[in-house]
C-alpha cells in the first residue's frame, strides 16, 4: 500500500556571506529548486564526502 510520509524538519538560522548566498540563489534558480532544497543537498553531499581525519 502506498504511504505518504513527511520528513520531520526544523528551523535553524545560519550566517553566511552575502556573496555565497548570491551564488546559491543563482544556482537554485537555474536548477529550478528552492534555495532551502539546494542548501540541504549541499550539506548532505559535503557530509557524505567529508575526508576522514584518521589518514
């Protein structure tokens, strides 16, 4: 049976340089996604590809 699931979300405030926000906003517009969605994907990608400090 099909189940509609909703991922739990929370609101947080982060301070980012204006130049970075401008770049993110441009990419989000060009890709047709929300700025929030793009930032989430960028964070997930960075965490999944984080170098291991044990090397």
